[in-house]
C-alpha cells in the first residue's frame, strides 16, 4: 500500500508542477503583451508633444542667434570695400569678414630704409 501512496503523491506533485509551469507561461505571455501596449501609448503624437517640439526648435534657434550675434559683436566684423584703391586684390562693393582679435603691428621701427 505504501507503493500506491508514493505513486499517488508523485502524481500529485507532477500535476502541481505542470500547473505551476502553465501559470508561469500564462504570466510570461501576458508580460510580453504589456510592453507592446506601452509602446503603442508612447507612439501616440499629441498636441502637447507638438508644442514641446516647437518649443525645443525655437529654443535652439534662439541659442544659435545669441551665439551668432555675440561672435559678430566681439570676434568678427563685416566691411564693404568702397572705391578702387585695392583693385588687383579687392574690387569696389566687395564684402569682407575680418577678425577683431588680430591687430597688425604699426611699429615704424620695423621698416628699414
């Protein structure tokens, strides 16, 4: 009789194990579908997202313009040639971009006569 009891207990354990495995498989498949639902929610483009994107683009443009004007004010300057005094090199009405950081030496002691 102990043999039959052992067989019954083993059969019950196997049944419980197979039920646990089936429950885990069900849980695993349900977990697999939840991220897909979250991805679908993330893919929806709302009016709020649109305004956030427009704000980001505007912010980037403002920062670019600020940097550009700071460079123009302190580092670079634009000049327009007026007249024919530099004819072989520069012609009348040409535009030049030059650096404000560089100043040439005007020391007359460098000139040897």
